[in-house]
């Protein structure tokens, strides 16, 4: 009853770590075969926990009542980088070891890893949609430059989750397809775009990412980091497969079967390696409106089954407009 009351009151604070612990409690309760009532209540609570977790994905406003919501024109690349770092840092800090096990084991329901990855995916889509929103190549190029500058600021803050999200968005097919838009970039921004592509390149086990992960642009940020979870999850999956393959569930000691804890210890050591990062302390900026602006933008982002197809259709239509722009600049009459 206490858990139900807590979850049903939106004003009571519940983070992903607490939700995960509640979830663990319910799973244990369900596992008690001798009590059908407890198992039933446990399943009901699991559903309530998942619903609360999904609601938390629709980020709560962090804007003080006296401050008006910021508009696009109020946000500089540095401001957006701070907002991205606060948001992704919050989701990363909420992850507990069990979340990795639940995610890799494809357990039903929500967990901290799933929430963090979902937010990162929404950022990728938002960047794409933001660039494709504009009708002219020049306006799209300006938006591209804005996000490239934001990526630079994320790199200074060692927020590699958002850096990779921006990089993957700007090098996606719908954006790369717009040749004239990319040609309108300044030479310095074109170099930045190419450099971002090298970082995002998945070849050699994401060598570009691991290289940038070890660099420090701003010495004040040397002890902080928001990692890109996607590549670390790949590493974890490989480690889990290797551990399970080479370490049996049981070992025999003096003829007696014993649980082989070594397989779990090795995997947990790898998880601890991912969890040791500490996001930058940017609490002084939390109430400045930057995070509220970003959360408001992401509330409108919805990832569906046909999202990529729809974005590509939009890109193709815009590319036809670019052809029209080129013909018009050369003095030819053309019609779409």
C-alpha cells in the first residue's frame, strides 16, 4: 500500500534508482509461490511502476515559476550543451547495476538503461527534425552549424552521449542527402562535420569514440564524463556472452556441485567499469531555463515505426527544392 501511494502521488520524488528497487521487491514477491495474493499484488505493482517510469520519460518542467520559457532565439550552443549534459547526466546517474542485467536480458518493463537510451534516441531524432524543419538550404545550413557548435561545447563538457547523438543525426541519410545544404556550410564547419563523422565511425570497434573518450579539452572537466551508452552496451553484451560461454553455472569442489560465482563477478566488474563515470556538476544552470527548453522540445518528439521513412520522404522533397534553387541561381526557369 505504501508503494502504491508513493507512485500515485506525482509530487512525491521518485527517481529511476528507487523505481528499480521497488521493481526488484515486486519480482521477489511474485516469486513467492506460496502466496497467490502476494504474487497478484506484485504484478499489479510492476505495472504501476512501469507506468510511472514511462511518465518520467515525459520530462517534468525544471523552470522556476517566475521565469518565462526560453525560445529558440534565446538558446546559444553553449546553453543547449549544458541542457543536454544535465538531461543525459541525470539519466546516466539513475542507472543501477541491475538495470544493465535487465536490459541485456531483455526483461519486460522499463529500466534505467532503457530510459537513458530512449532519451538519447529522442535527441537524435530531434536534431534531424530541427534541420529538416526549414525550407531553404541556407536556413538548414545555419541550423547545421548551430548543432555543430553545440557538439563542440558537448565535447568540452565531456558529454559524449550527446556528442554522438548530434553526430549520428547530422550524418544520417536524410541530412546527408541534402547536398546544397551541406555545401552552404563554411569551410571550418565542413571540417567539423567531417571530424564528427570520424568520431562516429563504428569501424575498429568504435575507435574514434574511444579515442575522444580519453581526451580532455577543458581541464576543469577532466574528472567528469557522460559516456555514450550504446557502444558500452555492445561491449557488455560481448563480455556477457564470453563469461557465460567460458564459465559454467556450477563447478565441482571435492565432488560437490557449487554455484560458480566467478561468472557473475567478472560481469559485475565490467558493469562497475561503466558506472564509474561522473557527469559534470552543472547544478548552477538547472533553473536557468536551458533544460526546460530542451525538455519542452523533446516532449514533441515521437519515435514511430515509420519515422525514418517519413524523414527520408521529407528530405527528398527538400532536395528537389535544392535543385530548384540551383537552377534559379543560374537564371533558368524551373518548376517543382
